[in-house]
C-alpha cells in the first residue's frame, strides 16, 4: 500500500505532465454530454477527439494516448464500433476507460458490456449501482445482475459498491472509480475515499460522463489508480470551489469548467482523501 505522500507526489506529476504535453484522449461517448466531456478534457490540459465510426475509433485507439468509451446513448453503429475499438485497445495495450452507463437496460447495452469483460478496461468509472450491476453481469463477487440503476442515477450508496469495485479492479488489473457523495477509488489492493464536490453536480448533465473523459486524459500520464484518483480529486476540488460562487446549476457548470482549468497540481494533490484497507 502506498503512503499518502507517495500518492500525492504521483498525482502532482500526472497533472504537471498533462499540462505540459497536452495528450490526446479520444472519446466514443454519450451524445447528450459530448460537448461537456470535450470541454472538461481541454480544461485540465488534454486534447479531445470525439468519434463514433469504427475506423475512426480504431485510428484514435492506435494514435491516441488513451480512449474513453461511454455507452450512455447507443446508436446502431456502436454494435460494430465499440467491441472493435475495445479489442484494438486491449491488443495494443493502450489504456482505456469504460463508463457502463445504465448497465442492465436494453439488450444491446447488455451484449456490449458483456463483451468488454474480455478486453479488460484499464479504468472503470461509474456510480454505485452501475458498478454493482457490471460486477454482476461479469459474474464477479460483490455484484448482482439485478440493476438498481434508475436511468443514469444510482440508488445504491458508494460504500455498498466497495466489494464490487475491488473485484472489478482485480479482474482488469486496473482501477475502478465509484462516484457519489464521496468517491471511492481502488486498484483491488487499496481503497481511497476522495472528498469534496457539490450538490450542483447532480443538477447538471454530464458531471459523471465528463469525469470519465478526464480520467482518460490522466491515464495517458500515470498508472490507472493515480489517474482515477487524480481525476476524482480535481472534480471534487473544482465542484467545491465553483459552488462557493454561484446560485444555480447554469452558472455552476460554467464556473466548474473555470475551476478545472485553474486547479494547480498542488491544489489537486492536496484535495482531502483517506486511505482505507481493502
């Protein structure tokens, strides 16, 4: 288990590397939130490219530093695109982030998410209900195939998803980030709880989706665990700071992007978190 000082040192390095190198993190993502995902990736220092065709996804998988796949709003072409791109990423040992939005709803979504098990996502980011349902779909301990997802919303607590998150991380050899009132991040051997954020994050579309995109940006520069934790930390920090200066969700979204942009490596590494045993 890493010490807090070691974790903070690696978080700082990840943030500084991203700001210096402007890494490409391509996305095949939710059409409802595509603009916000791209803007968040740009705000933290990354470069965004949003695609949905199989050949374009394969191109980004090969030339980009990492790829984000979000199954939120599925198009028929995704039945071909998503497993193809995931396979290319896995075979080329390129980091990729999976957001299993609304897992358990619909046959195509279920089919695609089952296929992803073999391609071992580097990082999985979702709410508690999604993480529990995905572990169940993949027949891992801590999960249940009975989805408690309400649309894109969770009906389970973050702590309830702890066992599922740990087992998913062990299976993939990467990391899992569970988003909620507090965030849980694990690599299967250690668990960290990240604090901050704002209730306004539940009042805008795309807070979770864009977090997945930012996780992919940091995945170009560091380990899966540090990437997931760093992204969660900058979101919690920016959310807390933005909420101090706004009166509603509209102004919050604008201020939130500003705070993502303004956050320094030192600020992000010092955002409160606790280390727990698995």
